[in-house]
C-alpha cells in the first residue's frame, strides 16, 4: 500500500460525510468491531472538489451481518443485490449502497462469479481504475493501494493491474475507460489502456444493450467528449457501437453552440447529432441499445431532418412549426440544423429561433368535440375532420382568432355539404 497517512478528507468540509444519515449508517456498521469505509465515486469526487452524488460504502461484514446491524439500529435494510454482496441502507430517506469486500472467482467478459473477502487490497484489486479504488474511513483518512491519488492529481485514468486482463473480465470497461477519461482525464488516454481497448473491442458485441446505453449516454453528458470520441473512432471502437458513418463534425459544432449559448449538455441530442439523417440508423440503434419509447422517439424524430427549419425562417412561420412539432422537437431540429449548416455558434438568426423555442408558449386551441356535437353532429370521424379544418385555419392566421371567432368558423363549416 502507498503511504498516504498525511492525506485525508475533512468531514467538516465534506457535508456528505458528516450529515446525520451518513453518520447513522457508519455507526451501525462499526458497532461491535465492524469495519466500513467510503469507496469509489464519492471519495474520488470529494478529492477533486467536485459534487458528490451517491455514497457507496465497502465493509468486511457479510451481507447478513450488514442487514442485521442496520435493522438493530432502526435503519432501512434492503437486499438489493445480496447475492453479490450489496445491501441498500436507508436513513432519513437517503440510500447508501453497502457492499461486502469481494474477490472474483470467475469472469466471462459480462458477468462475474464472486466470493466475499476480508482483505481490503483484494477488494481494491478487482476494481476497474485506480481513481475508483480509493477508500476513506469515517475520519477521512485515505487508503490507496494502487497509486490512485497520484493518478487523480495527474487527471490520469489508469486500470488497476493489466488492462488486457481487466477488459477480458468485463468488456464494458472499454466504454468506462472513455467515459471516465472524458469526465476526469486530461491529455492523451493512457497508452496501455487504449491499446488493450482497441484489441478487445469485438467483446463489446457481447454486452447487453442496456449496459452499453448507460455508458454511452454518460459519456455524451461530459462537458466536451470530442477528443475521446475521436480516439474511439480512430481505434475502431466507435464503429462497434454506432451503425453508419458517425457525424463527429456535426457533434463538435453542436457542442460549440451549446457552449456559446449556455446550453447544458444534452446526451440524447448529442447522440442524434452523431447519427446520419433520415431516422433509419437511429431506429436500428434504438433497438440495439434498448432505448425507452420516449428516448427512441426523440432521437428518431431529431434525425428526420426537417428542411423547413432554416435560419431564414420568419417568426410567423416558425411559430406555426413550433406549434405543430412541439417545443422539444422544434428545439432539437433547430440545434441540429444549426450545427449541420456550419453557421457561427453565435449566429443571430439561429439564436432567434432558439429563443423562440425557449420563450414562446403555444396557445391552446379552445374547441373540442363537444362544440361540434352541439351543432347536431354525432360522435365519429366527421367531428375530428371539422376540428382539424378549423384548427388549420386558426394556425394559418397566426393564432389570432379567439373562441367566438372559432365558433363562428365552425358553424359556417358545419353548414357546408360534405361528401
């Protein structure tokens, strides 16, 4: 173990460590000589001065002992992954994943057979990257077995042990390498890690779509993933994930537009920017990644290029399109068309359309089927036909007509003979 006795996190400056819920869980685990330490992302992010989300805890206690101690302390204890050593502790509504120290018995590139352990170094050795294999006790003292602190200081993402072996244990680690480098790394990707990833890239086909989806979207949420994506393209890894020709240049321009207009990274839209237009490739990828219906619909619609949306679009016509397409689709199309056009990230005309999407509230069409049936029509297809006719006239008039005018139009349209 590296000597890190002078390195610690101050609980008084890291509220996640000192808050009552955390303290209650740690006290329960430490009772009667139990040992528990914070591990992984919470420790890593706290050392970097970045926000801490989920708090994970490692312990030498068995899952049954963890359950028993939490229950005795009056805390929630949910056996969320007890076969793999994980119990979710709940205190004041806040969850903590508590996982027993483990070692791998058998791996096949997707799943691992594990055994519970009591050796902290053995547990650290099965983790993916050195920066994720850092432990902190309740006082903030850091335990570092594989040089994670030095790598963190250098913003270097490096596998624990031999990268080739770690990747063969779980091919998802290829994507995690690129995702963690995009979020936490600087400079070139670790040479040994990149070479091992390129050599093992065919193993990505063995992974479930859900696992790939999660890592890919998290990668695309990074502030600027372009350098990482180019490395993935050059190594042939991107082609293992995305069918068709990846539109890296369009994505780069989209990211520039986001930065220039204070737009937060939007992973689904960034994914759409990477895909060819037309929706065909998007549908194939949506099936491969097991995207939800909502996410599938958004990405497919965003890639179905709408040539009506252009910088030259006047405001009245833009409002009509915005009403028809909805705010999300219109905004997605504006940003993708802007990026595809190669216009400046501060282009005034495109900014006008973006601002319209963000500021304009679509008016409500106030007629419904009851208004039609009040004129003597029975419920059926003709009711919808009449409503659509009046709505189209209302939209064409830039939504100016109020309800009295709409009723007058409806009454007139109802008198016309309909074949």
